[in-house]
């Protein structure tokens, strides 16, 4: 990047940087229910993420909007990254041993 471009960016105010932005679209996640086979989109607030000490204790959960079943699915590294980046509420599980 040229020096004039970088010095111009440093002098920009926050208001000027975000002047054209109206609002941010809410993040939605595609999910499916293993019981009723429903497919739907959920807002970050409808999901919960639990991060444990191992892959066996790291999962996300939600309530199926179609049938009301409580769904719990394993969450690998990539899923954890996507959910936390999308604003999903996270609970860190600690070992008592």
C-alpha cells in the first residue's frame, strides 16, 4: 500500500469510515433436525455452544422450531469458529479433576 493511502486511512474518522453503512444483516445458521428431518435457518440467539476439554465434550444445541425436539450435535474446530464468530452464546466447560 502506498504511503499516501495509509496516511489517508489513519486520518479517517470512525463516522466517515462507516458513513455509508446502514445496518448489518443478522447472521443465520442452516440446521436440520434428526428427528423430524426439518431443515431451517436459526439466528445466533437460538443456538448454544459448549466447549469442553475434548471433541467429545464440545457441542452445539438448539430446539427444533418444527417439532420442539432438543437437538445436540458435535462441534469440531471449524464449527466452533463459525458459531463463535457469528455471535452464538458460548459456555466453556471446565474439568473438576
